[in-house]
C-alpha cells in the first residue's frame, strides 16, 4: 500500500509490483524447547519486484520513501514502547 501511494505521489511509472518477505527465525525459542534460543525474528528481508522502466535513481528514491513512510517497517525498525496488562 505504501509503495503504491509513494509511486503515485512521485508520478512514478509503475505497472505491477510484488513484495516478498523472508526472515530468520529459530522455532526452538518460540516453542519453548530451548531456553537459550531467541524468540522472534533475528533478520527480516524485503524484496520488491517492480514492473517499471524508471531509471535506477528514481527506483532508489521510491524505495527510500517507501521505507520512510511504511507504518509496519517503521514500527519494527524503531521498537515502540510496549506495555502488557491483565484485568480480571
């Protein structure tokens, strides 16, 4: 969604676009079978497939601005304050 919004704002000529996300995760931590194994992703990689004839400089700008304005990316990247509570 953010990529498309940024492309529209930049008047970036974009046909189809895909995003692939992959990451490194040790399931032993998530499943609680190894106390020394971390819980959660240790690395996340995003790859955008872009159908465009735009020059590389414009592609770089598109990615930079998409990263800047993507709510999910920025939330993960900046580690927001988290709270946990329970009520009965």
